[in-house]
C-alpha cells in the first residue's frame, strides 16, 4: 500500500482530524513519508476533560475514566505492534518556554514506521480510540526520531 492509500485508510478509520482529535491527512502524509526503517518517537501531551464527552452523552464517565478505558486497550496493542513507552506520567509544569497546562505526558517509542502503522491498524486499538477522543479536551503529539 502506498502512502496516499495509507493516508486514505487512516483518515477513513480515524476521521479528518479537523477537531484536533486525530492526525489530519497532511500530518498522516508527513509521518507516513518518513524513512520506514528509522525509529519513531511520539511525545504525547493530554489535557483531560472533567467529564468525558461521548457523542450522545454516553454516561457519567470522567475524562480520567475514559482515558483509562483507552489505555487498557492501547498499551497492549502498542506492545503487540512492537512499541513501548519510555515514560508515562503527570505533567508537572514548564521549566523553559511559554507556560502550558497538561495533565499527562506519554513518550512512546517504535522501532520503525511499520510498528507505528501496525498500532493504528490494530482493530482493538481503533475500537478504543473513541475513549481517547472522549477523554481529551485537547492534545498535542510531537514526532521525533532520526
């Protein structure tokens, strides 16, 4: 599958990204255009909602509850894909630069692009992704690597 086909598949599964809940087509193109053999590191910043926002008002779950539902599936899916976390923990403030307000920072490492695409292609991960969207008021993910 070429990059354009992968972008089309991922935007079909996850949406256009216009609301900040998932990558946009341009962001998918950027990461999928990387050297396939180089490691990929993603630095995730999450700001959780007080109350999870599910379409149709699905229950009284907190943002933390929804994020925990996402993590209970995403962590094993990431490991199956060949990735692992270098760090997951609470955001404790800025040391340098403009102040930002986050709740959780997670640094995920993948040995190559195939491991990252395997995660996003995993059916159980796709099925749990809506919990991440419901949990997060906003998020930011930085791409690092060779």
